[in-house]
């Protein structure tokens, strides 16, 4: 594995900046640890290296090979030749740990994983999780079947984000740090995103726009600004105005408060039940 170089990486989510100008170098063969509290950017850094997050600025290189340079280079995850183990290991929940790890290698026909076994840990642990209010959401959905757009749906989605961001600033006076946008392309890669093995153009795509803002009124207003674009946005080379399909009227739906995951810790316990209040009762089931 060549050396890893991160330069000036920044990644923002809604109103939270996970990475702010991060720069570091990990030499070939070096064991490097990212240590910090929940929400400090550890997972975001790993996902950015693997290509599962697209940073808002900065660059990533493996040795002399640049795999990400904002606005210029963005190598797909499957072509970066690196891996990441998720906090919840089971990308495929029906598989064992070993099968989850071995499946990508099996697809590449580079390794075979077998003979795994369960080993009980010497210490019982309890996992603690928690969340907090991240804002309020509104969602819009439209269907696209125009072949000129479905053939370039990723480019169309980037265009939608760019123009919508500009119009929100012009009409509502909100900068892109004041809210969050998530554009999901169902029928294309909404579930697996960049790791989807099928790269053929889809015949039709359901576009879901998810807006997160500090208030419900702001989230709904941003979704309303997006409505004309989600109904008629053409690519620059198109000589006609396409029409898409809203399934509902009005197109936007208010989803109310949303919460984000902010706590993930494990605590040593004397037994699997020692941290839980348990009350035993006896019921006479005889008629």
C-alpha cells in the first residue's frame, strides 16, 4: 500500500462541519489511529478516503496517484483499491462477519474466506447509543423517464444541486451552511451509491429531494424553490424543456423534526443484564 496523503479536507453536513481543513500523511506500513469523541470526524475521514463521502474541498492521494481533488478528480470507490469496515459491520445483515468481509474479495476473485468461528469475548460490554435534534425536514419526489437525462442522471443531479443552492440564496437569503440537501436517485444508486456494481443507465429514475433546515418553515420554503427544477430542469445541451412527474400535489411534504446519531460508546459490564432493571413476575396460567 503506498503512502496516504490528505490535504486541506473539509466536509460539511447540514449545520455541522465534520472535517475542517484536515491534512495528514500516513507512510507505507505505518499503523495510524484516529482517536476522538463521537462526531469529531473519524468515520467521515475514512469514508472520504474510501470514496463514500465527497469532501467539499481538499485532495486525497495514494502515493503519487490522486484519487480526489475537489472539482477536478473523483475516482470511483471501486477503483481506489482500498476498503473500510463500517461501524455496523453488516452491510449484508444476513451474512456473518467473515462473509461481509470476504464478499468483496470473492467478487474480485482474489481471495476465499472460510473456516471462521465465533470466539466469545472475555469481557461483557453494553453498547450505548444516542441522538439529538438535527433540524426539520421536507421531502419532494419526482419521476424521470427522459432518456437524455437518465443517461446522465448523476450530472443532472449535480446541476440540480448547483442551481437550487443559487436560487435559495437569491430568494431566501440562505447560504449552503444554513441547511442540508440530500438528493437520492431511486432506480439508479440510491441504496448502494458508488458501490453499486450496475453502471448501466437506468430507464427511469425516482428523484427524492430531502431538505434539512433549522425550522420547518425554512425546510418547506427550500423544497418549494426546488419544485420548478424538479419538474422541468434540462441539461445544458438539451434543445427542449423536459417534463417530469410529481406523484403528489403539492409536491413537497413536511416530515417534521429529524434526529442525528451522536453517541456510540461501549461500557464494560459484569453480565449482559447488569445495567438493565429487570422485574420478574409470576402468573398463574391455570384456568
